[in-house]
């Protein structure tokens, strides 16, 4: 964001395209990690990764090469301006795919928390999801106070809050590699409390 504000027009546009990488990447990571937490069988891991990362990579490539085809963003006054643009069909594909990944990942997190009867996590997760939805709706509607914020960084902060909540709630109870180490080794497993005891 800082680089984008100080660059020339051509570089600003390219940095603006790169701006969509955290949106796409965080939604893809949410989907993949939620499958892991939800207990997807290991035989389906390769299929799940392919089904998520291949379309995500192709859509990101479509954004980065927008100057060649203007399928995602159409610049009404030519490529010399970044102010006058409209959204093309590719933008709706991109946003739809991000929504599918994010909603699918959140549904998996809800299902996993429901199985573990973690009501506090469900309530806090609902609060974060509701705040994200409300912020984006107010931004799209055009509320001036909300419009003065940067949508990208605000959404990324919400995503970080989501993962911090997921870690602290115990929904990710252990690291799989350490679990395997202790299952097949002779070392005793000691549980460590938050205070370090």
C-alpha cells in the first residue's frame, strides 16, 4: 500500500494488481487449513490442493496480465490512467472464487467447532464474520467514513484476527508432525500450559 501511494502510474497499476494476491492467497489458505482442521482424509489432500490452487493461480495470472486483455479491469481512458476504470467479467469471476473459498472455509470451521461443542469459538467467529460482512457492505454502499479506510488492509486484519482466534480456541490442538513423532517414538509427551508450567 505504501509503495502504491508513491509510485508512478504504470508501477502503481502493477502494484494494484499485486494487491489482489493477499485476498486470493488468504482465501485459499483459509480453505486448505479448514480442510486440515476438519479432518479431510489424507487420500483426498492432493485433489483438494489442486482444486483450490490451480483455479486460484489462473485467476491471479489473469489479474497480473490485465494490461494485455483488460478482462478484469477496463480502463476507459486508456492504460495511462488508474482513476477511470470499470470492472470486467474477470473481476466478477475473481470475487466469486474468493467468496467460494472463504465461505467454504468458514463452513468447515463452524462444522469442526460444532463437533467439539466449542460454543465460545462459534460466538466469537460469528462476531468476526459479522463485522467483516458489515464493513464490506457499508464500504460498497458508499458510507463516507468507511470509504476513507483502505478495504484491503482492514480485511487482512480481520483475517489475522480469525486465525488468532482459531489458534487460541484450541481448534488446532497440536502440530501433526509432533504428534507423529510422539506416537512412534519412546519419548513421553508433556503438555505445557499457557503460563509455561
